[in-house]
C-alpha cells in the first residue's frame, strides 16, 4: 500500500513510518516540522536504508495538500498531525480547535477529491473522559472530556464517523492510544518533548540523565495497590505495528471502527520508576508530591477488539519500554537538538 503520514515526523508517526516500511508498504511523510525535527528524516533513512519521501507542508493548507494528493496516488492516510499538549490546550483553546479540526477537514476534502477512501486517525484514550471503570471498552459511553485537547480528539472522531456514515465506501479506524512510551531499539528515534516534559517517562529519563533533579510522583493515596496512579503504558513500536495492521484491515473492510491500542495491563508510577532503575541500573530520585488535578486512579484498556479485528496485540514488556526509552535519552541527551 502507499500511505500518506500526516504529521509523520513526530514521535508516533516516525515509528509508524519504520514499521510500514518494514512490512513492505510505501509511506510519504507530510509534516510542517512545527513540533518535529528535520533530523528525524536522516535517522529514518539510516534505520530503513532508503531515502525518506518527505514533503514539508501544513496539513491544514488546502492548496499544498491538493498538490500532494495529485502528485501521489495513495491507498490510505494515517492522520497524526495536530497539537498535543494538554496544558497548552487549556491556555490556547482557539488555536487547538482551529488547528486540530482544520487538519482533519482539509485531509478529508482532499481525500474525497482524490478518491482516497481509507483513513486511520490518531485518537486517544483521553476521549473516554473521567470514567472510573477500567478496563475501558470501545462500546462504553464516554464522559465529558476534561480539556480542549481531548475535545479535539473527540470532535475529530465525530467528524470521521459522520463522514463514513455519509460515504459508506470509506473505511476508518479511530485508534485510541493509551500511554505510548519507549523508542525504536536503534536509539535513533524517540520522543523529544519541548521544555519541561508533562508526561511521566520523558520526565524520568531526564531525571536519570541529570537534566532534572528529581521526579515528583503525583499522589500516593489513590485507590491502587501502591497508592500511585495506574496507567496502560504501551511500547511505541507496538503502537506503530497497530497502525500497519489497521491500514491493512481497512483496505478490505469499509465502515468505521473505534479500536483501543493498549496492552490491557496497568502499571503504577512506582512500578515504572522501579523497573526503570532496575533494568538500566541507574538511580531516579523522586519525592511524593500532591495529586495532579484531573488525574484518575486507574486508566487501562480492554485491548481484545484490536486482537479480534486486526490480529494485533502488544508484544513488548515494561522492561523493553524502560530500556528503549533510556537508550534513546542517553544517546541523545538533547533529543534531536544535539
Ligand atoms: N506522573 C507523575 N509525575 C510526573 C508525570 C506524571 O507522577 O511528573 C503520573 C501521573 O500522575 C499519572 C501517570 O504518571 O498517574 C501518567 O501520567 P502522564 O502525564 O504520563 O499520562 P496521562 O495518563 O496523565 O495522560
């Protein structure tokens, strides 16, 4: 298949590029590099041994995207492009709604014009909202979202479900990611957050490397076995393989599917910290801090639909995730800015 990766230079997009190439597909990355580095492209070339088809363009720019669709004949689109910082979305809701909805609408218009009918959307488990009933199943009615970022994911899901309803020969997978961590085993590509990381694993790796003094563990009085928050961490390479499986499935299955991509296993913050220290033989100083507002006790997937429908399941262990995250961080202390 020939697949357009919108936002393909980012953390999940770049890993998906590798897995698509490995599976024999052809992928073209379109990215405006707003939140990604051009260096990713060189690294992808090293990993795959082939030049990386790349077009620098804003996915919300209709004339640029029309040109992309007339230059290439795509079988499917995987849509990653979008702003992704939860806290920032609270400060800049208008920018988030404008960008995250425009990119999807523009892509859909260009797909319709060009006769491309398959789309995989990068959604998030955050659309379930503050549900207290893990494991989370796709059929559960979500609660209201808790921030504009989450609403943009939820609204994009609605847009795509309605589009498929109106165009029944389209196929669409709304992939709800749980907590992607880890990195490609080469240590050449990985997560490269700007500024102080909000997410747990990038914060841990920066503490381990001495860039930050200590980790704050947000709350140890949750209703979980050790009192710290439980999440469903998934290796980014497993997640990337899930996109390959979804594309292959969509080619022969019109209609829309919502699919969780998680492991189904919940680990606590202290499980992550202790595993990271053990497998990498490195210290991660931490303190117990107050709860972070909006956080839940436990949030993890029921991943059985992905297995039944796509034949996909996560394979990598928490040890792999911690080892690979650290290899990426220790080889690239300043991310792609080295
Ligand atoms: N967390 C933490 N310290 C940090 C960042 C996160 O204790 O510096 C905890 C957070 O409270 C949650 C878990 O780690 O229980 C995962 O948080 P993250 O922000 O990575 O993902 P979320 O599930 O909130 O999207």
